[in-house]
C-alpha cells in the first residue's frame, strides 16, 4: 500500500503513539503496516505479517478476544486499555494493553499496544506472596486459638504474656485480661520451682524444649499437673516464647488411684486365696464356693493381661506426649508447604478415621489386602511401602486409601499422614486402656460380690463377635509371635446374653488353646449364624486331649498344667456359663493335631 496517500494528521497520530507497538490494518483485520516494536514482540518479519490477520498468524492466546475487540471497536469506534494476551513465535505469552480506533473516516484501524508482561508477572508474584503470608498468619492464629492444649505467647526476655488461648485461661483460672502484660511470677502460677533463666538458655540454644513435668496453681487454689513444651519464635524483631501445656492431672490421679486399688485388691485376693486353700476339700462339694472359685480362676487367667496392656500402652502414650515439641516443629514445617485446601482435605481425613470403627481382617484377607496396598504405595513412590500397608491394616482403616488417594498418592502429604496415623494409634491406645481398666475393675469387684452366681443386671443385647474380638485384643501381644489366628465371622449376630460371662468363656477357651500349643501354632475361630442359635468353634493344632482324660476336663480342680499355672476350674466356668446361665451347649472333639470346642448359644 502507498503510505504517502495518508494525511499528515494520520502520521501525527502515529508518531504521537510511538515508541510502543503500532499497527495499521484494514477493516477485515489484515495488517497494512506495523512498526519494528510490534514485529519484535511477535518474533516475525514484516513480510510474514503484512497482508495477514491476527487469526491467520495465531497471535491471540484466547481466540475469543478477537470478537470482543472487533465488536467494541465497530460499536464505539474506539478501544481503550483492553488487556490482551498474545503468543510470540517462540511460544512466549505476552500481555499487552491495547488501544485502537477507526481512522480515515472508518476505512482503517489504528492500533497501539504496550507490553505489560513484566508488570503482570510482578503483580501475580506479589499477590501470591501476600496470600501465602495471609494463610500462614491465619493458620498460626487458628492453631493457637483452637488448640485443645493450653498455649501461651510471651516475651522471651521479660516474661510478660502477649497472648493466651481459651484452654490456657481454663488451666490457670485467670481470664485473658488478667494475664496479658503480666508474668507467671506475678500470677503465682508455678507451684514447682522453675529456673526460668536456665530454661530460657536451653530453649534459646536448641530452639525448643519438651517433656518438662511440673505442678501449677489454679486461681481457685487447686493443684494441677502439666507437661510443657517450649519453642522460640522471632516476631516483630524480638524473641517470643511459645509454651504449650498439657493437663495430665486426671491421668496422673487415675494412675495413683489404680496403683492403690491394685495393691488393695491384690491384698484382698491373697487373703481370699489363702482361705480357699484351707477350704479346698469343702469347696468341691459346695456349689456356692465353687462359684467363688470360678472368679478366682477368672482373675488368675485375666488380671495380668489387662494390667500388662495398661502398662505397655500407657508407656507408649507417655513417650509420645514427651515428643510434642518435635511434632510441633514438624507440623510447622509441613503447614508451610500445604495450601488451605490441602489442610481442609487432611482435616476431612482426620474427622472420618478418628470416628471410624476399625475393620479387622482375617489372616488370609489381611495378606491379600496388604500385598495390594504395598504395590499401590510402591507405585506412588513410597520407600517403605510394606510398613505403610502394615500400619493401615493394623489400624483397620485400609479402606480409606482409595477415598483419599489424592492424599496418599501425593508424597507431599507423606509427613502429615505419618503424624496423623501416629495420633490415631495413640487414640486407639487410649481406647484399649479404657477397655483394660474396665475389665480389671469388673474382675476385682466380682471377687467380693459375685459369689452368689446371679446377675442383677440381667441379659443384654450382646454382639458375639465383639466379645470375641475383645479377648483377641487383650491377648494380642501374646499371639503376635508364633501364633496365627484365623477368624471367620460372616455376620455379627446379637443375642440376649451376659457379655462379661461370654468374655470369660472365650478367654478360657483361647488361653487353653494357646497353652496347649505352647504359644506356637494356629488358632481358628469360626461363627455360624443359625435360625435359632449361634455356634462358635474354637480350634487349635496342638497335641490334642488324651483319651484317658477327656471325661475329666470339665471336672472342678482337674488340671494337667504345672503347679501355679491353673486351678482346674477354667472349663468348669465355661460349661456352667454356657449351659446354666445361657441355656446353651458346649462339646468338643479332639485328635492329635487338632482340638475343636463348639459353643452353641440360643438367640433368645
């Protein structure tokens, strides 16, 4: 096109808009003239551009922008600061502010563009930085406020409180307005003498401390026991001391109470056993004293197991609680890598698994599921895929892997999931301790009150499988090495029964099987749900019961065990509970290499 025919006024406008990118195009969009800046943006020569439209050159990053530009231009005759993205020949996306208008009485389109790509990138990075800062601040605030543990923030140098959460107010008995601006010494909080300078030096050196057990004074005068963790944080250019206190008053008092109760009940038990030895001949003929003997045998079989569970699990919980500062530092690091959406997803996982009743698989099913999970975690890049599969099976939450595959399948969640699974295990330990304490209390109480062989509570709606699984849980540690347990529970029938008695029945049958195998072998527990009754078969692959003693095994005080290992009342307890209290039947079949006890319980 001959550019000389353009009016001086047109050229004045073109030069006025320089040195930004300039184009002149016909009404159909074909370029007539461009300046060098525009060509440099596209990475093309003038010959490649002239005579072609933006669509033919594939300039628009969003093809819909062309229709928007043309519609507004032909409607108003002017485009002002329209933000548009275009793609250069090297694939780089540029952002430009487009200005355009019709010229020469609407014959041509004059367009100018200013490259604002760098400005947009900086705006985006600045927004992302501000958003990250906001999320970090919000997350810290939420953790601080919603933490069930007592949390305080104080000036590390002066000791004056800056902030406390609701749990801290409840722990010390002062409200927030009474605490802020004062020190713990002002409020007389610490009952145990604390060398603050020594503690602060250690925290400043390591960055944190944990496991400090101490006593504090509540404003009411009550004494409370706590375990504390401390960490140093730099805020507003000054060192701040973040302290977390866990109230262990109830557990400490419960431990003392339990120890005193065990000592007292043990003394009572020893006295009762001594009386039983003196009256052993009379007990054989006395139905009432035989019932007391049943409870003594029940205690002999059962009391050590829940107490052992309490000791082991409470030790795990205490060890876990002493590492709270480490977990806080880990969580702080992890939270910095996760978005709010990620955290909401993790919270959704926690809210489901912590209320979910764990699913226990049989040996065969457990192996299949574990192998499948191991392959899945291996494909996801886990180094110890077997350990992860094993943990999920033990916790009974393997079914959640598929639902939360977005968490398990992304290694950035691995550390967070590891912490959550540890916390879930601690929760399960609490449940096991509670179960063990309840069983111990009931057994000891029965020693004094159950000699009448009656049940004041009466029969209850009882889940048979639940009573069996309770016993398996208590004997879990003894069966972990050398014993394989196979269970078959096609359904979970409920019957009218005495649940405590049934637990004692399964305890005797399972423990006898373990002893007969010398804790090495296989145990099978099968349930058959019939129309009028429920049958439970307990099998072992021990040496079997010799023919010459088969008629005596239910006799009182008959035992083949060594002195001190059994009273000879275990199977008597089982038979009387099944036949007399539940109206059921018990029989057995035994050959070398296999013994099966079959218990039949009516549903009503």
